[in-house]
């Protein structure tokens, strides 16, 4: 981090808030079955971390995802969701029927939890990258006009 | 009984914030009042026993405040009469 953040308050707030937000987002994602939360909220929390980094450090922040990569990763998230949905079709199940997933666990509930976790990861990636993309579009358009 | 009083106060806050949003001429102040409205809505959702909706509202109000401030750079801050 060679670049200063622009002030004592911004510096301290960035160093405290952003790692906490990221870790809390991952917690909300993986613990979403037992507590309030899930893919959408986790994606929005992770996106808040990156948007804060962009707000504090500017467009060339170290902790950043550029526009093209954001669109690509959003597509990958949708692909993870679709792949998890279509995979049981090849093993004799219906769309999104988790119990037909080709993994061997002790109980059927564990396979169910694994399928839901894959779905949530896809939703998280898509929501996070879409929010970053909207932010990118807003800032880029207002910069080109002035 | 106390729950009912707290809910009534929260709903009054919601109505007052909405009237302030409508009346205000400063768009930046409108955005700040909108985030106040979202916070009151979060508390109201919590009182009504929907923590999942409250969590979503809290996260989305943060994001939408950032978006609206970013969009405010394109237009002027004061709305015309």
C-alpha cells in the first residue's frame, strides 16, 4: 500500500471496515442456512467492500475489480447456478434436484446442503459483480461528460 | 403494550421522513433522509419479526445511498421550484 488514502479518518475507516465487511460477507454466505442471510445479502456485502475501496482510493485502487472482469465474473456466477441446476438432469433427476448430484456423502441432507451452497455461491458472485458493474457505469458516465 | 407503542413511534417516524423527503429542495439532503427512512424501515421490519427482510433492506439501503450520490454528480444539487 504505497498510496496514501487521503486522510487519517479515511485511512483508519478503510483499514477497519473493509476487512470486517469481507469476512462478514463470507460468514453470511456460508452460514445462511441457519441464520438470516443468504446469497443476495452476502453478495451485496462483498460488493460494499470493493465499492468502499474504490470510493476511498479512486479508480486505480489496489483492491479492485475492473469493468470487463466484473461482467465476466457475473457470467461465471450465472453459469455456476445453471451448471448446478442442470447437473442432476444427466444423473436421472429433475432440474435442481440435489439428491441426484454425483457426490457420495453419508447422508442425503449433506448432499442437499452442498447443492444449496453451490447455488448460493453462484448468486453471490453474480450479485456482487453486477453491483460493481452498476457503480462502474455510474462513475464512468459522469466522468466522460465533464 | 410497549411493543405497540414502539411500532406506532416507528411508523410515525416513517411518515415524517417521507413528508420531509417530499418537501425538501436539496437533493443531497433528500438522499440522507432516504437513508434515514431505510433505517426506520429496518427497525420496523425487525419489530414485525422478519430479520431476513431487515438484513436485505439494511444492505441495499447502503448500496443505494452510494448509487444515488454517484448519480447526483451528473445533475445539479438543487431542484427547481
